[in-house]
C-alpha cells in the first residue's frame, strides 16, 4: 500500500517536562500574642482576600486601645490649656507685664503638650493595629491549606517567629517552570539573530501545556520569564510559563508536558511514522518510481504534527509515492503493484477515501 506525502503548513516545536507552581504562596502567621478563639474557614476551600480566617482573644488589646484613647483625651485637654496659657502670656508680653523668660517657658510648655498628644495618637494607632491583628485575614485570593492550630491554643506573635496558622496558594493563573537544553537554546538564539523569531525576553511567546491524563496540549499560555544564565551542572536554562486556570484543574506540584513553538509557520512534507524504517542506523523511506520499482531514500524525521511526521531538508517531494504498509515484505529493486490509500494518521486505521481526492501534483 502506498500513499502520497501530505503537504501542510506547520510550526516547529520542542517538548519539555515542567512542574506547576502557584504564582503566590503565603504563610499565614499570627501577628499578635494570645489564645485562639475562632477558626472561620473550611480546610482546602477557596478564600478571598480580606476574609477573616482566625480570631484571637481581643480583650487585652481592646483594653489597651481604651486606655490609649483616654490618654489622648487627657493630653489633648492639657494641650488646649497650654495653648491658651501661651496666648495669654503673648498678650501680656506686649505690655511688659511678664518677663521674656516666662514667655519662653509658656511656649515650651505648649510645644511639649503638642508633642505629647502626637505621641499619644501614635501609641493609640499602634494599639489599634494590635487589636485589628486579632482578626487574622487572608492576604490573597486562593486555596487555603489545613488548620495547623486549633481553638484554645496559645499563639505567638512576630513576622518570622509568629505561629504558623495555615498556608494559602493562588490558583488562577498558575506558573509552570521548565528547563530547555543547550542545543535548543542555541537553535532559538540563531533564529532570533536571523529575525525568524522574537525573543521571549522582549515579547510574550506562546507555550502550550498538557497534564499526564490529557490528550494533546489543551492549555495555552505565554512565557513570562527566562533566567539570566544556564545551570552549569545540568546545562539547561530555566523558563517559566503562565497559564489561566479558571476551573482550578492545574494544581501546584503537578508534572506537566510543555510544548514550545519555535519559529514561524512554514510549509512541510509529512508522512506516517509507520512508513519510516531503519537501515544500518539511518532512517529510510521505501518509495516507488514511475515504473513501480521499489527504492529507498535516507531521510531526517522531524516533529510530529497531527499524527504525522515532518520529513526535514526537502528529502521528499509532494508527488512521490511512499510505501506505508507491508514494509517487512518489501525488497529493493523489485516491481510491485501499488494500491493507493490516504496517508495513515497515527492511531487510526486505513481510510477508504477516494485516491482521486488526494493532492497529487503529477495529475
């Protein structure tokens, strides 16, 4: 059985393996000291920024706020008195009824009263912050982890030493980190120099993703990061793609298949993988000439597109007949009676399409 090769516009690509990661990952820690009163979320649920996750006993902090407010009121009264006293001394000073020293003393008393009120208000703001921090809120939208501290436990404060309460990871979009090999990097750099492709550092280059249980690469994204140097131990360069995740099917930590298009669309000749044979380490195709005589030709297989393999370097022309079945029985220089069928596609049986409907430049 023979087929004509298929001529089609394709885009070259390279496949890699990557790992999904969250764009944002946050450790939720206590910022004030106290006993845990409430837990307001369900483990593993989606939360919104600003949601109250935990509540710490606020009574001590509420008392401190009330005390600070009272001090502000007291010192504001002292400030008003000091201002009025200074104004009186100013009036008397114009008539010489008070000394310059007394006037300066009244001015100093007023300024001290003003600064005291400023300090009181700053202290009140600090204590109000502590009271606000008794409600532990979600800093980002995302999926929350498990409850690490339960009601009734004492939690410690601090940015680093504070008790870890839970974690949140963002879910949409997600990152996928992957490494490209040195050969691919050099190939892409050459294409950039030739103006055939734009650098991912200066433009958003498309990238596709598929999970292990998915067919093909159904998720589309863009490359948004290229590292500044290769890893000398592995000879690879780290890249990162970003993908929308509206259905939350892409979970951080999952392995993924990555497909990166390289270059612009171009015409290519494709054949079925089952037509490609191996002879002394070389890939070959069995062809039939105008006299139906079998001969071979060495070829360089390229990437797979829609179930067929690209043949590189123009080794095959669109009108040539290629043997696609019964390769084990084929002998070079023998005359055969070819039966024309459509070029088989990987995963499908031979089709009964009318051969006259095939593209045949010889007709």
